[in-house]
C-alpha cells in the first residue's frame, strides 16, 4: 500500500530565531515521543505521510502555515529525536535532509546495517528521487530529500522541490509498507495539497501505461539513428517551422500516430511540449539506455546518468511521432487548509499572530507531564485527550456540513 501527497508552499526568507527553534525542537520531540509511546513508530510514519497532517504539526510547533521552510524544520526536528545512531533504542530513524545532508543518506543508511535491509532503503531513496524529478516533470527541482524508517521496514520518503520562476516549493510524500516495493506503474499521489494546479509530464500516472511501454519498445527495437531523426522531426514540429506540415505528412506515413495540432498541445502543457535543446546529450543517453536494455519503466528510471530531458525527448518521440500521449495530469487535489492549526501558538512571521512564547511553554510543560504519567501507568490524561480529539472532530464535521 502506498500513501503519498504533495504540497505547494511559497518560498519564505529569513531564519528561525534560536529562541523559537529551541522550543520547536522540544515541543516537536515531545509530540512524536508521545505518539511512539501510545501508537508505535509505524504510526508516526503513517501520519507524516499525509501532507496536511505534516503541515498541521508544523503549525503547532510555531512555523508559518504556508512556509517552504516547514519541510526543513520538521525534518530536522524529527532527525534530532530519531538520528540513525539511535535506531536500536527507538526502532525508528530519520535520514537525509537538505542539500549535502540529502547526499549523505546512503552513508547514514550504513549505520542501520544488521537491523534492517540498508540496501533496500537506499534503493527506495534513489527510486523515489527519480520518480519525482524524472517520472514526474512539473517544473520543480528537488533540493530536500529525507527518509524515515522503522524496525518493521516501513519507509517514508519526504522530498521538496523548488520552482524559482513561481517562487514556490512543492513537497512530495511516499510511504512504502514492509514487503512492498515502490511502484512506477501507477499514480503514486493519493493525497495532494497544492496552491498551484497546472499540467505536467506525468509518466508515473496510471494513464501513462501505454506511453511507458512505448518508451521501452522504442529504445529496444529502434536504431539510435532512427530515434534521432524522429527527435529532429519533433523539434521542427515544436518550433513550428514553415515546411513542417509537408514534412510531418510524409514522415507519418505508415506509423501508428496521426497528425495533431502541436500548437494546441503546447498551450495545454508548455513544460512538456517544448523543443529539446541538447540533442547530442540525448543521443548519448539513448546509447546508454540501449546498452543497459531496461526491461520496464522502473529499470529505465534507475539507469545512472539518465535525467529528465532525455526521458522527455523519448516521450515526445513516442507521443508526436507514434501517437502515445502520456498523462499530463498534475497530481493535485483540494484538501482542507491546515491554517486552523496556526492558531495554536502563532507563526514565526506573525501570521495569524506573533508567537506567544508563554503559551508555547505551557504546552511543552503539559505534554512533558503527560508523557511522564503515561510511562508511569496513569492513563487519565491520555483518555482526556482522546475525548477532546473526538469532540473537536465532531465540531469540525458539523462546521463543514
């Protein structure tokens, strides 16, 4: 079973002040330790796999409700509680992070050897990065890559990409259960929270099944020279050169595709329907793919050195020459806005109001006592919290109706 989601967040400038960061780490650690004590490590991963729950947690500890910095702060709060070195003690570890920390993930996974399958963890990490940067091309470049794993080998990948043009960040969640493998053959996004809804090259969508198969068949059965000729034809189509109609009519004879209005397609999804600029690099990539002989789309994604531009080029050939159009669906839904939880203690930048440090300290004190009492066997406050949660849920339901 896979549970994933996406969030679009505006890029915020400025750092979290030390007085607040210290309290964020303390309150965040108390909340997740309480969850681990009551529900177990697997439940922590399940909840953080929901992008709205993730954002609500971020709001409660004092980060802005819509800040792109939410992902960095929450990941490092979790990692401060559950570093790889504490896996034996806590049965959960958080790896990776932003920039160089993301690149250190395979090295951190080495610390888990003997307790879980570290190779499997690194493979899931690598494939998920390819899924959200190559299989799905939506205009966002990944710069945060974190992973959490439990002793049951339940794995949560949290990634974030940046779009400098729109000044927004998009977060991706992927949850993989034990005995499951990350699939590239169906849409991996079931929970999506996004401010920006557009179109994208979505080769991991279920509707791209025929296009994925066509990519493999083209590489397998078509000479490199023929693929490059087709790619030059595609570029002429996308550039709308004067003689393109005659050229296209001749080149399409005997092939499975049919002539379409490429201009309309380009307006529909400009991020995909645009010329390939470095054709020589695509030719080199095609040679590598031909040599590796991938059996399926997953194998294709995992070939080292094969990036989004090469896959887009082959997808365009499959689409405009042979008629196998991929899905252009942006995997976005309209979930409930988590702004509600920003009222717990306020936000770093003063929205909906400035952080109320005294209230934040009271919450920390309350949960600290609660965990101590739960560990001592006193479940009275736990029952009180469960009843309060049920009451709030009823109020929210009635308000929405």
